[in-house]
């Protein structure tokens, strides 16, 4: 699932990237919160966007 979202972000237009940022990345848990281990599976653009929030 994460690979699909990463690909959609990398190949998507500005609207697709904004949608992924707002609906997926911004809802991921912060470090130390329950479920934060999922963040370790992010790579590339999604990891960069996560780190910028």
C-alpha cells in the first residue's frame, strides 16, 4: 500500500500530491505516538514530506 501511495505521489500532479499530503501523511502518528513504527516504512518523497510537517 505504501509503495502504491509513494508512486502516486511521485508521478502525480500538484492536486494529487496535495491530496496525499493532507489525507495520508498528515494523519500519520508523530514519533513516540502509538503506531509510529509505520513511518519507518516510508521512503523517498513521502519520508521527505513527513519530515517537513
